[in-house]
């Protein structure tokens, strides 16, 4: 069962690993990311950050979609973390049982504008979010579980 999908450019770190996993009562974290799969240093860092007793799976986007759609992940209380809004869109378009998205943190660059304390988006990402909203996806901005979720429509 998918508990939540979250966009966080840092992927797995203390806030995600402990606060969210605990709040969701998740027993498996899936990092769905094409570049981490081949980056041994990042994989090792993430393995060290995961909470005890929680399974960590790191797969590229295509393999993540296949695993979820095949039912292999159904036995887990799954917390999915992706690095970007574009990656989230890819999953949301291919996996029918996901209809909500949590925005936790995206990098500020010269091409982004800030829509919250930690969420910065490009024009293209704004278009993606608006498209996902039109498809019926519930999108909220929420750094930690204790924060009140803010509907992305208010921030846009």
C-alpha cells in the first residue's frame, strides 16, 4: 500500500527518514531516481540514513513503476521519495493508485521562483503541477508531518 509520495531534492535525510517514516508508519522507503541507482556514494549515504527496521529500496523510475504496478510492493506500507516534480509526474502518470503528492523541498536556482519556504519551481514545473491538479491529484506543501499541509493551489 502506498502511504505517500514526496518530492524532496535531498531524497533521504533525517527529516524524511525519521519524521515522515514514523508518521506514516511506513515499513519500506522507495527512492525512485534514475541517477542514484548508479551512484554508489549516494546509495551508501542513504543506506546509513534509513531508520532501523525499515526496508530501503533504490530503483530507477521505470523499475519503480514496474514493481508497483506488478503488485510486488503491495505487502509494504510504502513511502516513495522522488527528487523532482518531473519524476513525480512520471510516477503519477503511470501508477493509478497514487492520487496525492507531497512537496517537501526543491532547489532554488536562477530559473525558479519560491512558492514556500523550501519549494522553488520553474515555469515548466508550475505547468506540471497545474496539469496534475487538473487530473485530480491532491498536491500539498508540507516540510514535516507536524506542519499544516498547504494546498499547492494557494501557493501558486
